[in-house]
C-alpha cells in the first residue's frame, strides 16, 4: 500500500510540474505548459466487436482485457482481413477503459484488438502519454475507492483536463519517472526476497525442531 501511495504521489508530482521544479499552487498551470484535454493529446481507437463466429484456431491473436491483466492467458484468433485501426504491433500503447481500467504496452506478436480497449495514437511523447494515462487511472481508481471497476464513456474520457509541458520536458519527466519507478520495483523485489528467505529459514527451524 505504501508503494502504491508513493507511485501515485510521484505521478501526481510529474503532472503538476513539481517533479521538474515548478513551484505552483494546486491547479495552476506551470510556466511553459499548456492546458489541454485527453482528447487533444491523442486518438483512442476502440477495438473490434469480435464474437465466437469470427474466432479461428489460427491467424492473429485477439487481445482481450484478460490477456492484458493476466487473468487469462488463452487467446482466440482471427484469420481474415481487418482495418489497420484494429491491428496491434509490438510497442503499441493500449488502454482498457470499460469495467477494468489499465494501461499496457503490447509486447507480443502482431495481433488484433477486441472492443473496450483503446489503441492509443499519441500526439505527444508516447512514454509521457503512458504515464499520463496511468495517472488518470490512479485518480479514477481513487474515486471508486480502489475497486478498479468503473465504466467511463469515451466522451467523458476525452474531456479530462490535463496540463502538458513542452516536448523536451515531457522526455525529462519520463526519464525521472522510469528511474524512480525502477528503484521502487528493485526495492520491492528485495523485500519479497528477504521475506521468502525468512519463511524458508522458519520452515527449516520448525523441521529441525520436530
């Protein structure tokens, strides 16, 4: 929980200017930044409404929400022609927006996108856009008391207000975030390793005792 709070605080600092040294009141736009909306910084292309009649045993895998969240590893496939807007390639930014909110970078083979997931075409630094979406998800998740289950219409999503820094500063923010979040992940892994070793040691002691 503390790690999640730190991550939320870091993202909040990034998108209010504090992370890069801007000293402004909450809600004020830092010098050189612009007020925009989520819809002005990119296009969000909704996936195709695949159904069992369109499934195949070969072709491109169909990316569903469970494939992104890890709750399901099995893929259905689509073997046919489809518009470019529904095709996903390695490195594409994806955003699940119905029921389960989440931001993902696709690292698999060429695939096709199921409905209720956006393929994001960024008009800003893609890395910055990714963290911008993560921050929006964190804020929406807080509004639903951490349930992670919410449905937001595309119209409301694209109307979300943002503050966008110049391109060079976007890149600097991404570098700082990735450095800090890598440090956080390393620290969490170290804690998990220590706990696992402590549990193993405890089991060894109990085994020796009995």
